């Protein structure tokens, strides 16, 4: 003969188990999201030149009506060149935010070098180094044969100023400025040569 009290306890036990399982299933995805967010936050806080928040290569183009004011930059490059964005009027300019230990920056460096040669005299290129001191930056430039200038922005002044134009969100980030010095396109992550070349040509022709 079955004990009714024992059967009831078993039914309650099964319901408790199912309830716990359902709650566990609901909590796990939330825990995963929090973990991912913490990982990104940790990368952003790291200052050891090993971690970075890398973009996914996504491209954002801005039509003429949605472009902000001309970008303003005044700085001195590692090679002593004075950088004054007012001198960019009438030419397309490429800004690349990078640092030496950033793996995606090393992947895209040859693409930038090739395009800077291909568009020599038509398009200006400027690197903005977000972490390195002069020696590390120049060693990187020698390794990849980079001839265009880069400026140091380890204190983040240029990056902070850029937020009034477009959010950067990742390293590397590459911006294409139109002939009026306004941001016409942004690449978050590795700047692949065909993609960046197409964005430059669009800025040159003003066809967007």
C-alpha cells in the first residue's frame, strides 16, 4: 500500500526540482551576458599593451547631410612634423587609431601602407597612436615601412575630442574625412584594403 504522505512529498520534490531547473535556465544566459560585459570592461581598463577591444570590421558611411563639423587636430608627430587639420582643406584624409601591440593593427598596417602609396598626392594619411611612446611607435613604423606621420595620444585628448564627431569604440578604428574635413566613413576593426579603398574613392568623388 502506497503511503499518501510519501507520494505527496515525491510530487512536491519533483515540482521543486522542475522549478529550480527553469530558474536555472533563465539565470544562465544573464550570467553569460554579465561575464561578456565584464570581459570587455576589463579589456578597456587594461594598460599593459596586450589587451584591446577589437571591432568587427563593420563599416559606417555618413551621407553629406549627416556629417558633423570638420575635424580639428593640432599636434606634433613623432617625426617632428606639425599637424594642423586646417591644412587638409580640399583633400581627403585618412585617420587611423592604432598601437604597436594591437594584433589587428599589425594585420591592417600593410594595407594602409599600400593605399598611402597608391593615393600619394591625392589623400593624406595620419596615424594616431593611443598607447606607445616614441621608440615603440617608430619601431612599428620601421617594421611595416610606414612613411606617413603618426601623433601620440596616450593621454586620450584626440580620442576624447573625436567623440563629438563619431564614436570610436575600438582599436583599431579608421576614419575617412571628406574634402571639407568631415567624417564620411568609419571602420571599426581591421581596415581591409578593398573596403578602405572604396571608401576613399567615394570621398574623392563625393558620390555618396
